[in-house]
């Protein structure tokens, strides 16, 4: 019997997270590189991504943010950053028990174990009551979700009226002209490298769903240019003693992930793969 999507995602992150954290650190997402900036440290670029996304989403500066949901939290890199930035309690969801364990160790080191709580649970059936959160944050987990509308609907269910959804995700290019079979194969290769865990859609699909959901102030943008240097940096990091050790220790999943990085890099370069950001406010009075 073939593994379910959830099992494949769990396995992908159970197998590869330790190696990634050793080589790279606690953030499992792209870095943000503004074009006018000098070359910068890649961990810094990842922290900058969190702040740049919050600043772009706006509307959170003057609001009291006491509870945040990080839907697809990895080892809690951005969850801890959000907890500090807002002085908020952050609940993180991941499908990987290994990520939860690493996240809890990192929370202990950072002294954030009270503020940041991690659970192994499906973000499409989030174990929270309606209207629990001021912000729902999804940084590079949407690409794993098989049904984007169901995921957005669930994010909005747990968001309070007036609360803000903030999402950054991998998409494919808009289909002004339909994707070619070569482009489809390229996307398939990326998904295969990441445990057949990705469901590719264009940004317009998210926009169409949001148009049918109870939200206002919807904004979106294509940030592919801001992440362009990222995969080259990842690929370079594999060819360091630490990177090669992680590659050997992580076995086949890790090797495939590194291979997937090459396809991600060329996909972003050619414009096939897009890094998109979206934000919206849930309708209703806060
Ligand atoms: N946002 C984190 C991690 C990104 S990696 C960071 O930026 O560091 C993608 C994460 O999404 C992983 O933690 C994976 O377990 C999680 N994920 C994917 N599908 C999920 C689902 N259905 N429910 C909960 N978490 C999910």
C-alpha cells in the first residue's frame, strides 16, 4: 500500500530536518535578499524574510497580537521570532514528530518553552476552537496542501474576525499560456525530490479562493526576485564538511532534497517556479 500524503510529508521532514538544522539552522524556508543589499549571511536572510513578510503584510503594527498560529512550523524558527516580536503566544503545527522534538529542544535553549507550543497535527484540521488567533501564519507549508481552498478555509476558521492571514508559498507561473509538458515534468521532479509532497498551483488559484471566502483587504505579490540567491547558497553549503556529513547521515532523502534544490534553483531562474506572498483580513468586527 502506498503511503498517504501525510505520511510522505512526515517521512520527508523526519528524515531531513536534523541534517538541515545542523548545516543551516532553525529556519526551514527561503531567505529574503533585497536587490540593493550587499551579500549577507543566509541565516540573516531567513530572519529578514520573516520581518519583511510581516512588514509587507502591515496592519499588525498597531494591533495587539496575543495569539499566533504557525500552520506548518518546522522546528519553530519563525514561531520563536514571532513570539518575541509580538510578545505573543505562538502555537505551531507540524506533521513531523522529529521536528516537534527538535523544536522543543530549541525552545528550551531559547527560553521560549512557555510562549511557543508545538503539536504534531494536521493544519487542515487544526486542533483549536474557532476564532482563536490574531494572526495565522503559513511560511512555506501551503505548497504541501492538497486542497488549497480547504486549507485557507481552515486557517480562517481559527482566525478571529479582524485577524490577519499571512502566507508565503511556492507556486508555478500564471497560466496565460498553459504549462508545457516539459514544465510539468520539471515541477514533478521537484515534488519527487521532496517525497512527492507538493501540489503545485498558480497564485491565481489562491486569489480565486480568497475571493470566495469571508476576507477583505486581500493583497498578493510575487517575491521570486527576493529569494533568487537562496538555492545557490544552499547548494554551496552542501559542499562543506558539515554539509557532506549531513548528506551522508541523512541518506537518500537528504540526497534527493539536495538534488531538488537544483531543480528549484533553475525553476526560479526560468520563471516557472514563483515565490508568492498573500495576506488578507478576516471579515467581521474584532
Ligand atoms: N514554516 C517553517 C517550516 C517550513 S517546512 C519554517 O519556515 O521554518 C514545511 C512545514 O509544513 C513542515 O513543518 C511540515 O511538517 C509542515 N506541514 C506540511 N503539511 C502540513 C499539514 N497538513 N499540517 C501541519 N503541518 C504541515
